[in-house]
C-alpha cells in the first residue's frame, strides 16, 4: 500500500501527462505516447491494492485539477480521455478469503 505522498505524486504525474498531451500537436504518435504514459501510472496503481474508493479519489483529484487549469469544457474533455485510458489499464484487486482462511486478493479488470 502506497503512502499519501506516492498517491499525490501519481496524481501530479497524471495531470502532467495530460498537460503535455494537451499542449502538443495532435497526432497518432502523441495520442499513443499519452496512452502509454497513463497506462504506466495505472499499472503501478494496480499493484497498490487500492480500494474502489481510493481509485475514485485519484480520478476525482485529476479531474478537479484539469478543470481548474483548463475550464469546464477543455478540462472535462481531457478528463474523459484520461479516465478512459486509466480505466483501460487499471486492474482492481478484490480481497478474498481462501478456503484455508488466508487472506489474498484477486485481480479484476474494470469494465469499460
């Protein structure tokens, strides 16, 4: 489980990725680079065994920052692109109890 600083740094990285994408010329290459970068952060987050609420809080903070920086129209559009990319790569791990009583987690890909 990450500490609060690791989560905040991941949020800042996500906002930075989207800022670079927004400020860059649109092309298949820049879209691909944005998707790769967001997937990298999402895959890291999936190793942290975050709850649904914690993932939702990360998404909320990224959305809030994008809207503050770019307004409701552009910020919301950027957030949809980010959320789709993040959701496409994120794997949630649900807590399970094995028959022998040991606790474990089970990866579940989020539905799009």
